[in-house]
C-alpha cells in the first residue's frame, strides 16, 4: 500500500521526497530533449518534483520541476509526449 496524502504532505513539509506512484506518476512518460528520446524511470515528489529520465543511449538526466508555477531552467529544453503531441515543460 502506498503513502497516504497526509504522509506525503508531512514528508514534503519536512523537505523530503517520496516516490510518486499511481495515476499522478510520470513514470513511463516519454520524454524528448532535442533529438534524444527517453522515458521517465523515477518520479520523486516533495517540495520539488525530480524526474529521472533514461534515454535510449543509456544516459540519464534529472528534471527538477517546481510544484507551483513553471521552472524556466527546463521549460524550453525538455518535452513530454501527451497522446500524439509533444508538449514543452
């Protein structure tokens, strides 16, 4: 059984992170960085959300997102696949 919302909030409020699961998880989402294709292999949530992306060439990169509002460092570099359309972060 996963963490309750109350447990997740307690962890986030203490500055920690937890592995996101369920329908809100990014795990399995296809990610593109220019011509490199990859998939989200870990989704750590908390005050910030950190996605680990593993690309087809075996390299990994982390995307750190603000949970409230855009993060200008990443919004123009990575895209994610939603149905059949690539969307910039």
